[in-house]
C-alpha cells in the first residue's frame, strides 16, 4: 500500500524522526556521562581505601605487569608505591606479583592517568612519578594520545610539592624529542641531568628495546610548594 503524503506531512514526519533520533542520542550521551561519573566515583573510593586520606606516594603510570615497581618498592620499603594501568589483565598480574612478594608498601589499581590524578584524595601528594616506555603513538594524528603532554605536566604539578621528580624513559626518539619540546614550553618542571636513575631494573618493554633515552624532571617551587 502506498501512502501519499503532502509536503507538510513529509516535513512533520521528518521533524518527528529527527526529534526521536535526537532524544535517543541524548539518552545515549546521558548514559555515557553516567558511566563515566560512576567509574570516577569507584576510582575515588578505591584510591581512598588503598592510600588513606593523606601521605606521600611514588606513582608509576602505565605499570604494565608491575615488574619494575615490585622491585622498586622492595628496594624502598619506606615509600608507599602505587602502580596504575588501564588494562585490567596487567593490573591483575601485577597484583599477583605483589601478593607473592608480600610487599605491604605497594598497590596496583586499574585507572587512567588523568582520572587518577583527578580523583586522588586531597591529602595525597606525589613525591615521585615514573612513566616508563609509555605508548609512543608514532603516527602524527595519534600524538594527542601521548600521556606526556603539557596538560599532564600541569595536572601532575597540582598534585606534587616543589622538588617532586618525574622520571620519563622511552625507546622512541620521536616521543623523547616531543617530551623535550613540551618541557621547554613551560616553567613548572625542569630537567635535572645530575640526578641518577633511581633503580636500574629492566621493564618488559625496556628488555625489548635496542636503545632508550631518559630524563628526570624536578617540579619547581612556583605555585603552592
Ligand atoms: C608500552 S607499555 C609499557 C609497560 C611498562 N611500563 C614497561 O615498560 O614494560 C605502556 C603501558 O601503559 C598503559 N597505559 C597507556 N595509557 C595509559 C594511561 N592513560 N593511563 C594509565 N596507563 C596507561 C598501557 O596499558 C600499557 O600497559
């Protein structure tokens, strides 16, 4: 059966369809916002339960299976160490490693760098941060996904006292050059080449790398410090 619609009916039917699509997009977007808010709330609770309300911590971002941080925490029993990664399976493996080693000054959490920095309890201060063989995102159109960027240095700075250290190591020359440029364009973090690397222990990705470059940055006492 064919239905003949006049111009006004067609226009009305198009409007209804657009409106319905708009409503369903809005409700999908609302759902997305709700999921993000729930995830952040859970992360906040987990961070509070793990770290307590106050204290200094050493943070490894993108800890993978936790090899490096397990050794670092063992070598520094007076430090409270936290490793985060966005891949659940890696965090679970890291937790098993930590449990086998019986280290009480070490925890691993599923969490994304920017969200963790945002949700850290107010009294938690980062004394040192490690970003080891962070994904280099080689294609130019993906550079925006690199963890090390101007915003990251700012966000990190808000959670650190002056003198805090950021350790960055990569086997990707392009990513290292990018990091140098990012550092040169701001005042909050400065490279200090006199500081030795705190623990030479190969990470999984370091073991695969032919060569790598490192930099240690120190947070300057510009803001609250
Ligand atoms: C190339 S792997 C290096 C793992 C380990 N650091 C090593 O050297 O063997 C990068 C790790 O960073 C994690 N990662 C990527 N983006 C992240 C982010 N925004 N926040 C937290 N972890 C992230 C990845 O899931 C991955 O485990």
